[in-house]
C-alpha cells in the first residue's frame, strides 16, 4: 500500500481508501477536475493484489455494452443464442477502472448495477458469478438525474479530489516521473484477502460505536427521514470491521468511525459539512458514555479501597482463631478468669446455706459478710477460708483482643476484580486517546480527529485523566490483596 503512494503528492488518504475499499470488496469513486491523478490512483490499485486482472474503459454517452461486457458471439447467434465473449472484459476482471462512470447510458446501466452489487453478470440466459474485487469509478462531476442515483449508491467510498495545494506545489514540481510497482512477492495474495475477511467478520462493534452511528444517522436525516440508505450503513460497518482487522485489532473504536466522512455524503455541501456532523454526533453520545465510564470506575475503585482496607481475625494453621492476652502474647485458647463487679471487686459464689437473693450467682467479699457470715460464729475466719478457695471464685470467659490481619480473598475474586479494572481502564484510555490531536500519520486509515472536535469531550478530559489514575492505583491494590488457597 505504501509503495503505491510513491511519486504522488497529497494523495495519501486516497491511496489508502482505495486499498481499503478493495479489501472490503467495495467500490470507490473519485470526483474531481481533470489532471488530479484520478486515473493514476485507480491504475496503481491493481498492483496491490497478486494475480489481479485489470480492466479499464473511458465511458461516453455513445459507449455501447460491447465495450464493457464483450462482443456478441457470432457462432452462438447462428445457433439462436445470445452470448457475449467476456474474456478480457469487465466480467472477467478483478480490479477495474471506469472513467467518466456517470456517462453510462441505460443500455449499460442495468447490467452494471447487478455486476457491481451482486457480482453477477447476465450473459444471455445464463447468470454467472464474476471475480470482481473492486471497481474504481472516476468523474469530473457528480451525477445528475435520479436514474443515476442507484449507480452512485453502489460506490461506498467517495473522494472529492482537489488540485495540489500551494503548500505541496514544490513537491509536485520535483516529484519523480517514473514509478516502480511493488514486487510481486509484496502483493496481497487471494488467500490472505480471504483470511482478512474471515477475521473481519469476528470484529466486535461495541455499543458506543453503534450509538455514534445512530446519532450520526439522526444528524444526516431531513425532516426525520434518513437520507442514507440502509445498505450503505451496513456496508459502512463492514468497512469498519475490515479496517480494524487489517490493523490487527478485534474491536471497532469511535476513532475508526472517521471513515464515515468518505461514505455518507451525496453533495459537495454535505462533504464539507461532515466534520460538523461528526462533532454533533459525538457530542450527542459522549455525555452519557463518559459519565457511565466514570460512574462505573468510581464505584469499582471505592469497592477495591474497601477490600484493601478490610481486616479479619487471624487463624492458626489448624483454622483456630488467634487472640492476644493481657501480656501481649498470641494464643488460640480462650481461658477463664475471676469475674468482677461493676466496681472492680472480685465475685464469689455463695455457700449452699446462704439465703438466696433472686437469680444472683456472684457476690463480693463485703456482700458475703453482710448477708451471711456476719451472723454466724467465727464468720470472718470462715469467710476468708471460703474466698481463698479457687473453686469458689465466680469465673467468666477472659476478654481477649482478637489478632487482626488483612482480609484474604480467593484467587478467582482477585482475578475477576483485575479484569473489571482493566476493562474500565481500557474504556477510559479509549476516550482519552480520542482527545489527542488528530494526527493519524501512524494509522493505516484516516481516523476521526476527536482532538479537533467535540468541545464537551475536551471539557471531560481532566475528569477522565483523574479516573485513569484512580483505576491504575486500584489495579495495584488489587494485585497486592492477600490470597487464600481454598
């Protein structure tokens, strides 16, 4: 693809768009004044594909079907059969260039429509499949008349080509006249093209992209009625999938949707307004999307903070709870100690002959004296003997401090949290990348320069950057969580 750009000035996007159209099995249209390299662009496309069969014709209003589809077979006519000799003509080509495409007359138009869209050609009573990969159409002007609307709709990618700018004029004057096609070994093989299309069918089109296209469809409507055909929307999604697959990715992003600017316009005015329309479409969805990402990220970060700070009582290897006694030693045994009254005095059980006082089971030394031992002979000595016996101490379970440690989580829980954070961090990164200046020099295809669009997106940048930092910190916390094996 890069080799096909050699010697051309300010035609990088057009070369890549023609190549992408061919990868997706779509057709491309070049519209511009004479002398703007439209023919050269189309002719170079054939050198990108191995074994391609190229066909080229300049159409006029006097062109006849034989020029495109081949002459009638005289021998077959003698046998009362209508049959064209198509070898070397459009029905046997893989890459074709039709210059002044909109000068096609009605005799050519109907057969051309079926061939472009269904890849079928009616040859007499037989309908045959054609090997066509892509047709590049060229015209000095847009079509006029409703009879050409169907033909115009067959070209998914439409490029308005202007003369080289004043800034590129010096490069135009000094550009090399001769251009060497890429080596045959560097050209795309049919098997590689088929494999790419298989991968493209598996590329995901996430909700945010569908929401963007839906908002764009609303912006492109007139009085509530869509101006772009349903077929073009489906083909656009197919084009996006191929572009992403060729870029080695598995999911369409909003930035990829910049390709829509070459697919959805019908007039020069619409083409010029596509930037503003894309801005409105992205503004229509960004508030909810960015808010959703931030809300989910915030809730997830808070949960991770809570889990990272969570504690639980420690256990020994046998699974018994660990405590810390009054001496600061760790123990797994819950020992008993003598109970005390509210004033801190030791409590004792009463003798069996002592008068009962409700349901009380523990009494202090003073209470035992006043309520029982003060009334009997030698009571004080007997009280001292009673309270000195450990068997008469009222016991209660000792109050021990539990030994706490960081809570441990299962490996499955930690892995799940990590996946959740990585997914939301990826979403945040996507939005932030869209706010970078619109430099797509490293991209295979022209992308949507969100850095130049959507003031509301720009306003959200600071919050998204804060969210990105928070999710990165949360990931570190998750990876440091204690893990148990069970």
